[in-house]
C-alpha cells in the first residue's frame, strides 16, 4: 500500500476540499440578488437592499439536503462583496445564522443577536423582547443582509409563528435583505400554503432545480479535470479511456449535483493522500463504497456498469459567475508518488 503524505497533505487536502465548482445556479442566484439589492453608479451590486414601499425583499434558496445550498450562497456573496462568511463569524454587513435542530423563533432571534457580536445571555427573555433586541442589534451593527440557514428546523412545531418572524425581519429589520436557506419543506411552507401568500410575495423563489443529464455531465467533466489539476494529479487511463466515466458519477449520485461534486473532491483527496501521481477509477470506487452506498446501493464504478444512456462529455460555456473553480492562492506543492503495486 502507498505511504501517506504526513507533512503537507492535511493543508493541501483542506485547500482542495474548499474549492468551489461554479454552475448555472450561481448565475440564477446572482440574477435574483440583482432584483433585491441596490447597484452603484457603475452597475455593481451593493450589500444594501432595495426598499419597496419601505419594505425590503429577500430570496428563499431551497433544495434537498446535500445539494450545496449553503456553499453556493456563501461563495457568491463572498465573491460579490469581498467579505468572508462562515458558520462561526459573520462579516461586517452580512449576518449568517444556522438555526439549530430544536430552533424556536425566540432562539432564532437570539442567534441573530449573537451573529452581530452580542454576548449576553437572556434565558428568560420573551419572544417579543427577543424580537426588539434582534432588530436593535442589526441596526447597531449596520447589517444589511441576513442569511438564515436550516430554516426548515423552525417548522417542527406548528405553534411557532414562522410566517410572522420572517415578515418582521423584512418589515422591521431596519432595511435588511433576507436570504433563507432550507429544504423542500421550507419551500412548501412559503409558496404552497395560502395563508403565507404575503410572505411568498416578499421572498423570490430560488429552488435548485436539477440540471439536465447533458448539462450535469458537462459540469462533472469540467470538475474532474479541475479538481485533479488542483491536486497536481494526472487522469489515469482507467478514466480517460472509459467512455462511461462521467455517466458513472451522475448515475451513482442519482443526478444530485451536490453529491457529484462531493464525490469528485473526495476521490481526488483519496488519490492525493495515498501518494498517487494520477487519479484512477479505483479511487472513485473506494470512496463510493465508503460514503455513498447508503444513498445508492449499486456502486457504478465496478467494471460491469452499463449506463441507461450515454451523454457527451463536452464542456459547455457558462456565463458570468459560472464555468470554473474559484480562484485562490495555489495549494502547497506536494510531490506526487506512483502507487505501489501489491504483490
């Protein structure tokens, strides 16, 4: 078995795992941001919401789990406004909150307060007082965009006034743009329930609809090439000579774009950390066995695989924000190492 890199591998692996493969979803999100945010005299988007009769608007980003909703929102906002956003600390003008599994409207208000740097602990605070405190903290901190993640966690209890909570942020948040992220359960709540018609009118619908097979295959082909390049790995013959290779990834992940990208990135790390000089089909087979059999019991990287349909792997031209892995500093150089053949 090949030896593991021990010195620089963890740093480089982390760098590769943080690479972001842009897609047409980025363009769709950017388009919606252009509708709810102001622009400067040059047409550049500003982190400042437009006001429609003194009320701001927002965007609801929804998709099944593991599709990369959060990463997409984070990456697009960081590119546009140059402010780092993560789950630990918010930027100057963008507050990010990931709601807990047992979230309530009151705890969500307090999470918003903490995202602005509030360190107080008020376990006996009422929901109304928590609302007032959150609105005050947003204005005091100068926050103009609020990102609420895992909002479907608020829907566990029918007694929680989620509709009013979200509308209040748009009406009384001092002029903030609200971006809510959640599963299809959140989308059903906002857009399919008649009593939430006013809320639906304030949040632009952005469901991450699956790409067509042809479009997804093109994105997969580009991602395989770029991730391997990032890791300084060549594509082995087991990949370049396999006309079904990209279809294997698509079918194995059942067309889930987020899972496809995770499978590619993790397989590249698998090869890198084993000291390989090239990326092999066997890397994908091993990773799929470890990470994806719960999702699809049939490993498509076995030699007897036959796709239901074959799609060309030519790379499409994407516009504006999409079409490549994000720029960034180059990863530390780590010498490749050929695999040792088992005897």
